[in-house]
């Protein structure tokens, strides 16, 4: 049987995921540096309450995949908007501005996979205070 103490591989139950509370959302981390040895991935399950969002932002050196588990998302990529529902996914290359908004009355749950995990700082740059992003949804 493989040695499990070195975290070269790891099973992670929901109860074992690292919980992070950010204003308006909860993250459950399943894979990131420090949890899994030598990983080049970030893997998180995000919960957005109704009316909450991960407002317009981008990752300068990370690509990302979003996958909707439950609820619906008003998803923006640059100036294009679509409604994403369970089973829908989105691939984002590094540097692309995007935002995820829960405009429904239900909890929005989605998975995000980002790579490379160690891309340097800053990981995320918020642009909601800049035009055209600050007035795009009004």
C-alpha cells in the first residue's frame, strides 16, 4: 500500500476540505499547495448565496475552468453574459476578465480549477471599480 503521510496523493472528504469564508461566499478547498505535495492545481468548491458574486476580476497568470453544480450563475466573460446552469462549464485563459453573479433565489454551487497553482502574486486582480466593468451590469 502507498505511503499516505507524504500527500503525494490524497482523498479529501467534504468534512476534510479546508473551509474559507470570504465576504459573500464560502470556499471548500480540495487541492492546493500545502494540501497536496508538488501540485500545480487549485481545486475549490464555491458557494454563493443569493445576491452574492465573485465580481469582475482576472487571474494574470492562471487559466481556470468553472463547472456549475447547482443553482444558476449570471456569468460574464469580458462583455458577454450567459446564464450557466448545472452541468455547464466555462474555460478561461489567463488574463481574461470575468465575473460570476448569483441573481437567483437559490444557493449557487460551482467548482473552480485553476492552474498553475504557484503563479506568483497577485493571483487575482479585481477590476469592478474600473470602467467598463463598474457600469456594465447597471
